[in-house]
C-alpha cells in the first residue's frame, strides 16, 4: 500500500493542544489522525456521537446533572 499526504487547516491553539494530548499518550498527530480515520471506516460513520443542542440546553444539562440542583427539585 502506498502512503499519501493530506493537508488540513486548523486553529493553531487546537493543533498545539492536540499535539500535547497525543504526545502524552505516546502518539504523534499523524498516528492519531490515522486511528480516527480507521475507526470511521470500521464504524462506517463518525466514531463518536455528534449532537446539536438547542439554546440553553447546555445550561439545562449542567443544572440537571448537578446533585445539588436535583435535590432541590
């Protein structure tokens, strides 16, 4: 199998944080991206849940997941 290259654009802060994370896991960026792509192929889709929440949903999620908030309800 022949290797090929791809070029992607991303925010420099995202790149730095991703590199730090992957390095802490013993991976480089190329290996991590290849792992993601292989999982997507195996899964035949994005290998994690993608959701779109309505306005305020994040606040509701945080409020209802807090034990203090639940006990007052």
